[in-house]
C-alpha cells in the first residue's frame, strides 16, 4: 500500500510501503493469535477474513441501510435524535463536530432496537430483526477475536469477552452513509488538501470496533506524524479497531488507533460503513489486570468506570486525545 506524508506549507511527499495486516481467522489458532497481538501492538488495526459471518447477514443489513438512507430527508428526520442516538446529518456528537455524512446511531439492546425500528421503517419487524441478527453475529465475532487476543497475551479469555456478553454491555451500532460530494468548495467540513472530511480524525472510546463497508474507499488510519494510510474497502473483510479501553486494559501495549473517513468525492456510489462498537456495562471499572502489569512498567492510567469515561468523551470534541486526562503522572 502506498502512503504519502504531507507537510505544510511546502508539500513534501515520501512514498512508503505499508502492509495493513489481513488475518485469516480460519488459520491455526496459535498463529492467528500471534498475528493479532502483533497487529494490535504495531497499528491497533487489522482486517479479518474467513470470519464466519454469513454473507447474507451483511448483505441484508446493507440493503436495509440503503433503503433507509434513500428516504426523503423529512422522513429520515422523523426518526429524531435523542442525542447522541438516532439519525444525524452532517453533525457528529454533541460538541459541534461536522462531517460530510449522515448516520444512524443505535444502542444494541433489544428495546432500543425495537423502539428505533418503529420510527424508521414501514416494516419495523424486518428492520429490527435484521439489526438484531447482525449485532448478535458481529458481537460473537468481536468476542471470538477478544478471546484469541487474551490468550495471546496470557490472560483468561473471559476477562475480556464477558464485558461484551454481559446483559448490560454498552455496545453501539452505527450506520454511516457518505453521499457523493460534488461541490467540495461549499462543504463546511474541514478541508484536507482538496478533499473534505467525511468523519474526522478520532479514536474509538470503547474496547473493540468491527467495521465493514460496501467496497467504496474512504477509511484511513494514522501512523502518527501526519502519516495517513488508506484502507482498501473490502466488503468480504471486517476491519478491527482497538479502542481506548483496550489500550488501558493492556497498559498501553495495544494502541487505540486514530482513524478518519474522507468524504466520498470520486466514487459513483455512496459509501456505507456498518460499525459495531463493543463496550462494557457502564459501571465496569477499567484498569489493567495485574497479570498484564510488568514490574518495570507501572500502570499508565488511573482506574475509571466506563460511565465516567463516556461522560468525559461526550463533553469533548471528536479529535480529542481523551485518554491523556486519565494518565497517571
Ligand atoms: C464528538 C463526539 C462524537 C462521539 C462522542 C464525541 O464526543 C467523541 C467521540 C465520538 C465517537 C467516535 C466513535 C463512535 O462513532 C461514537 C459513537 C463514540 O462512541 O465515540 C462517536 C460519538 C458519537 O458520534 O456520538
Ligand atoms: O466510516 C468509516 O469508515 C469510519 C467511521 C468511524 O470511524 C466511526 O463511526 O467511528
Ligand atoms: Fe471510529
């Protein structure tokens, strides 16, 4: 993969070869686990293939999503935004961030899915069963990956997986729809070169994110120092993104990767990303388990609950490096 670094005011381009790890989950478990740990340490990002999520589950979710985003604006707005959940258009979060996208952000418990489905769809039971099925299967995949990760670093898998399987797990599901932007000069979103931003630079606050998209590119990950690596959009793969909580739970060994999505300016198709954010129950204390603390590396972060971390997150802008606030001196 070719990467360009840009430095202003003079544009210097260094070309480098970066290989984003693509891990075949059908491989030997010990090998898969080694590759996953290396990817989490090196990038905080990797792709998985042969993940076992049936194609028809992804396809049906994609079809339902496009059916929703194709509706007239007034109809989509009827879904309302019980901030931060519901339908949003060009606004992200509660602190004034903007982007060239529209989205639907849902909580993953059955009541919330049923409630939103009634507002969204003429056949709510179809929408609601499609979302529930998708979330159930992708949550299962997230647990499988977390379990393999845990084994790879020598902790019991349940230490990580129960956080997502708990009845009160605070996981989210987000559909991002990036329309084709033709007039880039009128875009109010922050410009990067000539390309407006679809979804601005950030890290995901939760434990683990699983993202799939419809083959239209846009996602980029940061290597730091202004270097952005475009991620090929492969509808057969899931992108796995290490979140802030996993960085804390591994005492900084795994990196919560900063990423962004560029606006969709060159494609003839709209871009759709479907994103599952695996989060723990709100009252969970987030800290590094003693087995992972090395004698020569004291804890980097003070313990906090997920509820505390979320309120800090929502009080700040998208691009904030919010873990800094929880660092020990
Ligand atoms: C500006 C914001 C939107 C966000 C909450 C925040 O205050 C900062 C983090 C943002 C983010 C990024 C990952 C997910 O898309 C998200 C749902 C999350 O948990 O944190 C969003 C939040 C949002 O859009 O509500
Ligand atoms: O749409 C994408 O590719 C990125 C979306 C994202 O980072 C998010 O929803 O948190
Ligand atoms: Fe994200």
